[in-house]
């Protein structure tokens, strides 16, 4: 008996390593949304609990990590959307320009 995804009937191996286009688009978009939620939560916590004074170092580190997550999600989305037409050039060029 093979393990399958309940909704689509896809084997787990295909779902993880060769997913359909909708799943390919959903994964980087989810990464971007998670990064945005974390950054907004950190900004809200800073505003509520610190009161707008100096930002703690832990919060600065968290925001820098969130920036990396957002950058990875954006590059991943560019790769998914442009890989079929321009191969790897579009997202590699975007990555080179963003660093």
C-alpha cells in the first residue's frame, strides 16, 4: 500500500520533488507570507512592549532573519514563474542583483 496525499491521490515523492504547478506556486508564496507575518508581529511587539525606544538586539536579529526569508521566498517565486521560459537566468540574475 502506497502512501498518498488524500486530496489529490499523489504519492508523497511526487508531491515533494515534482509537484504540480499550483503547489509550486503556493510554496514560495507561503514562505513570503510567513516572513511578512513574522516581521509584522515583531514590529507590533516592538511598538507595544518597547514603546518606540531603542530596538533590542534580538529584535534586530529577528528582522534581519525575516529579510533573508522574504528574499528567499521572492527569488523562489521568480524561479517558479520564469524557469520554463528563461531557464535559470532570471532568478540567478535577480539573486546577483539583490546581494
